[in-house]
């Protein structure tokens, strides 16, 4: 079901922008939506800012909120390579999803998961079908392969989502918390990777970036505006 749009914030120069890029029809819309309506379970229960682009038949969204409250097929966790749990998104997902997520992860992947890759587990009490545990890079100044590793982690999740027949996936801003990746750099890299994947694979149908803070949402929305061709 579509979200209730309570206020449409037109962006005169950008709204309903239509651009032919690689034969894809791209529109950009910026909404402020009221999501406390229980008929709209795809979003968390707070007023959220939402930015949308349509890429062919897929949709990429930026939303400010808590990833554990998203109703999507796959929720991505920003994990460590031991898959042993931690703080940030990892802590929130294990706390909201319950112990079955860690039990399943440890049973299936006792060796952990290398940086730049992702693995799938059950989603416990979360409304998703799967949790995809992605391991992003630790930021060491940017000359240690961090951009390639970050893009690789996002691609691994999207590939897994397609293989597992998930039509919707929610990402946090991988590596931008404990791992210290600068948010502006991460935003451009992550969004470009997602847009490229959607263009090539024409899936998943919905890719949602769930940004925890206003600052993170701002960084991602600025980066998205730069990526979408004028
Ligand atoms: N929903 C959405 N985003 C969130 C949430 C949430 N509930 N909570 C935090 N964020 P981080 P990393 C944002 O540190 O940098 C863990 O200990 C947060 O503001 O969770 O990849 C793991 O076990 C930030 O922008 O992940 C690893 O050891 C982003 O999510 C390590 O941290 C990512 O922050 C991974 O570090």
C-alpha cells in the first residue's frame, strides 16, 4: 500500500523531473509523509522524511528512521566479520529480532563473513523474511580499498536479495558508525552502487536506505541529487 502523503514538498526545479538515462525513466519526488497510520506498515511510526527516485520499474527511497521497524523482505545489518554482534544497527537488530538471529548465524557461518561480503539469516521477530549481515570496511583514510569494499558489501546484499526472491530491501548506512566511514563519502558510494545494480538487474523492486539521523538523511539526499542526472 502506498504511504499517506500529508504534505507534498514540491521542488520546483526537480519535482517530477524526467530524464532519459540508459533508456530508463527516472523521476525524483520529495515528500513528507505521516507514517503513524497503521494501514501503512511499510514505514515506522514517526513522521518521516522521504525521498524517492524511480528507476525503471524499481524504486529507491531515502527515509529517516529505525531500520528494525521497516516492513521489507530483507533487512541489512552492518555486521563485523566475526558476526558476533555489537552496537549500532547490529545491536538494534539482534535486540528487536531476538536470539534466533544469532543462533542461526552462528550455526550457518561459524567462520564469519569477510569484509565486502554478506550472508543471510532468519529474521526472528522482525517482520522481514531475512536479515542480511553485511560487513563493511573500517575507514582507514580511504587509501586501503575502503570504497571498493563498501560498494562490494552493498552489491553482495542486493545479489543475495535477488537470489532469495526478496523484492524489497532496507539498508542502513553501512560503515558510517563505529567503522568511521565519512557519511558524505559513504552516501555517494552507496547510492551509486545501488542505482547501478538496479539499472543492470532491474531488481529489487524497492531499495530503501534507512538513515538514523537528520544529518545522515541530509548527506544521502544531497548525494542522491548529485547522482540523478539533471
Ligand atoms: N536504524 C538505522 N540506522 C541505524 C540504527 C538503526 N536502528 N542504529 C544505528 N544506525 P554502525 P558500522 C546507523 O556502527 O559503522 C557494530 O558494533 C548509525 O547511525 O551500526 O558498519 C558491528 O558489530 C550509522 O550511521 O555500523 C560492527 O562491529 C550506521 O547505522 C560495527 O559496529 C552504521 O553504524 C560496524 O560498524
